[in-house]
C-alpha cells in the first residue's frame, strides 16, 4: 500500500475508532494487511496493538514531509491522550510537545477535564504559549468538540428510547456533516478526524445493539404467541418519527462559518480562559 495523506488519515481514523471501542488495549490489522500476501493462518491478517500502529503512522507521515505534518501531530496527540489516561505525565508532555511542533493547535481540547490538571505545570504553560490559531479555526474547534458531546448524549438517549421496542426496524444514529471550509491551520484536520471517529464508533455501537434487538424481535415474531403486533407497529412509527427529527436536528447543527471571523494567526486565548463544551 502506497503511503499517501489520504491513506494515513484513514488509518488514523481506524485507530481512533478502535481505541474508542476497545480502549487502550485495542488491536488492529497491520497497516496494509488486507492487501498483503504475507497474511496469517487461513488468511487472517496479522494484528498489532494500537500504540505500535500509531508510532508506525508517525514514521510514515514523517516521510511524506510537510504534507504529512498534521498526521504526525495527530499521532503524537493521540499517544499523549493515552499517556495522560495512564497517568504518565512526562510521556504525555513529550508527545504533546511533539504534536505542537508538528502543528497541533487545538486550544479547546487543551481545556478538557483530562488535560486541566496539567495547566499548573510550567512546561505545559510554556508549550501552550507557543500555539497559534485563528479566530475562524477556534470557532470550528468549539463546534467540533460540542458536536462530540452532542453525539454522545444522543447515543445515550437513543439507547434509552430503544429499550423495549418490539418492531424489527433498525434506527441509525444521525450525524451532523463535517465542516468543509478550508481551515487556516492544518491542526483543524486532526480534530475533524477525531469527531469522525467518535461518530463512527457511536454509530457502530448503536447498530450492533439495534441488530441484536431486531434479531430478538424477529425470533419472537416467528414464535408469535408473546409478540404484540399492534404495539410493534406503533413502536416502528414512533422510532421512525424520532429518527426523522434527529436527522433534521443533525442537519440543522451543520457548522456555519461566522462572517468576518479573523483568519490571522494569534496566540491562543490565555490558559484557563476557555470552557470546554459541556
């Protein structure tokens, strides 16, 4: 498989989905394994742990030069998140420093609950002062993180709404479209991939639960005796109505660039002055 920006961006997305789904212990097929003749027994591709796969992406993206810099930053930012989750402060800082050097500039993410404990560290404060962003990109960062929070809440709401449904339909988890504006800084691309991964992971989890429910109701329908056909029809209508309303709400949340938002690079707002979207 040829290393391209698009291919490595897709790999980052795959790794993020795996981490969101299976946690730090996630493993994934080796890069390009599906197209490689050197596959495991019975054609099953060799698997690698996500951390090793992230280091591989960083090495491959580095070889692409400036075009791959944001992918290098994405890899280091993700490794920094994993180190933070394990309480490895020095390792987390080293990865964040490398990410910022490669173009990471998500000031909003650096105000999330998991990162705030690092604000008192003089090294972190000095690193934060190096970051530059435009007002237009900062607007999008806020929208991207807000959408992540909305998606997680809607996934929880949908899970509750589907409890006890007797119909055999399968409801999707509607998603707001990703922004298509040309960002002023490539760091925005990193957070877009993060949101896309959250959307994919949540939708996959929702679909898995929906197929299990639908399959169970199909079995009840074959048995017939305990199944309430009238209620199943009502449940199907109600589910379709909810899905339509969620689709409309997701479309209405599409990012709209603020007219006149500045596109000049400036320092991030002072550390601690931003509130992470709730």
